[in-house]
C-alpha cells in the first residue's frame, strides 16, 4: 500500500525570463500536463538548455522547442521563407534531436535550473520503454502566409523534408524520427481540444500512425484537429476519420475550412455547454492543490517521501482523459448533497484503465478539540477500511485510488490519499473486509455495480 497524505516537491522551478511565445506555451502546457509533469527550460549541463518544455509522464516523454522569428522583408517570399525556415524550423529540429539523444545517452543528467544544482525530480523511463514525442513550435510566419494563401497556418506535406516548398513542412527528421511541426494557430487548437495528458498523447499517436501510412497534405493542422474532434460527440475514443478525408491523386487531402466548421458546429457547442466537462476540472484543481499546499508549507505528513514516490500515484489520476474525469467527478457529485453527519462513499471504475477504481470518501465534521494529527490518522484509518471492503466487493480491481475529502459542512480541510495494489490480496485482508462490512456496515449494500453507500 502507498499512503498519499501529502506531496513532496524538493525543487525550485527555473525563473528565467520568458518571451511572449514561451510564456504562452508555458501556460498551455501547465494547464494540460499540470505542474508535476511539465518543466520549462530544463538544462543538461551548466548554461546548456535541453529544450523549452519537457513533459515526463510514465513512459511518455514530450520534448517541445518553441521558436519565435520575424519573417523577412525581401521582395521574394521564397527567400524569406528559406531564411525563416532555417531559424524557426531547422533550429528547432536540431534542438529536439539533440535533446532526444541527450535523454537516451544520459537520462540522469537533466536539471531544472541553469546552474544544474536541481535535478529533474521525476525518474525518466528506461531507454527501451521511453516513448518520445518531438514537437517544434514555429511562430512568426502567420501574416505573410495569410497574404499569400488566405490562411495563416503552414501546410503539412508528408513527402517533403526541407524548405523547398513555401509555407509547407514535413513530418520526419533527417534521421527518420517523426516530428510534429506546428504553427501558432494549430498549437492553439491542439491545446484547446486536448487539455489532459492522455487526450494530448492519444492525438499525437493517432496522427503519427495515420500520416506514416500514406501521402498527406494538410492545409493547417487545426483542420485535422477539427476532423478528429468531430469524429464523435464526446465519448472516447476519438479517431482520425479517414472516411471523411478525401484522396486526390493518391494524396490524402485535408482542406482549410474544417476548423471553422467545427467551431460553429454541434460538437463544439456540446463541449462548451457541458456542465459535466466544467466540473471535471475539479480533478485538475485537486492535483494542483496538493502541489500548492506543499509549496505553501501547509502539509502535515509525508514530507520525507520523494516526488517520484508520490508521482506514481497521482499519475493515475493525471492520466485520465477529460471524459473519464467527467465521470469520476460525477461519482463525487452523486454523494455531495447527502447527509453531512456521517461518511459517504462512492466508487467509480476508470473508463480509460479498466480495473483501476477510484473511491471517493466524504468525511463529516470532527470534534473541535481534535488536533490535526489525530484527525488525519483517523481519516487514513477510515479510508483504508473502505478501500479494503471495496477490493473485496470488486475482486477485479488491480488498483484502488482512495480520495478522502471534507464534506460541504466540514470545518476541516485535510485531504487524504491512498493507493492499494489490488493484486496483493491476502486471507487476512479478506477477513478484515468481512468484519468492516458486517460489523461496521461499510459498503454493506454495494453490489456488483457502482453504487452509493453510507455508514
């Protein structure tokens, strides 16, 4: 079992000044990947920056290079394009390939400050398990592209590798690795639509798989994002809808009008108006709140644990898609208005990771004379009981993530987290589960489906 009462973040975030483009990218990556997994301007040696943003979440490693370069004023647009391409795209590709090689060569030498005194607090996956995603953000050519083509986004053409075609980019590095080259508008669309780690990485993987199979020309990646988002109303999984993308002269073509169609359509309106989607951000705030509580020195227990220890557990929650987070929060809302003078519990299985169960436990006001240490020990004990009975009720649960929060009338703010490995089940634990259910009436009426239970 892992006890998750607090979170230890023994590091200082790099405080380098950011230009407008980097600041914008930083805000988007923090919102999608959250603070524990997203790091701006890491270094691999003193004064040597690795990339602009590094995201580490399990075996997935996202490396982002962001370049902002003014487009030239030469009379020949092709000359300006080649010069801009060299500064904005070639430079990013070199940085990304260098960062990729550095991580594979020496993953232990990644730091979050220029003085290389603060190592990356997360443990990188082994080389054979590492899934690297390269993203080059190229800003600065929107206005001349708009003047020439009537759209502000660069074209993706999977058959090119250099600057030979004006305002067009390929998908492969010189050594054959797949790379996502995106402009300002496409980047905005991607982060607008994929604001969880899982949704973001799912899109990158499905895009890569589709584009490697055949010749594509995409007039602005935001239009591919639009087709992806319109592939269904909001239930996973999304897909690259090949049936909706025509083939012209053996080329899969995505025209430049899909993004506006999506923004004005029912699929986008449904997501914008969805109360469940808005409530799902409670999960994001919950995770970020744990980080904030630690950095504000409001934690009581667990400061002796490393960030890697805690990250393993919270990664489960952070890896849930937006739709899954909606359903998880709904399970919490189902008990939120119940009586506040007792414990209330609800259990939900992840739709993204079958056999991963989440257990919400709302606790009532405690005696005013209790010290916080006594309160948290009591809450941890109660949460453990509920989780053990949950495992007995749902024997297919490989992992159970327990979250104990104050109910709406409680004057305490303590939050307790715990993870149980459901595969490590003993006769003694089964006996304890039987006792808690029969004697203390914990989850006594919960059947084979997720139900609300009170005691």
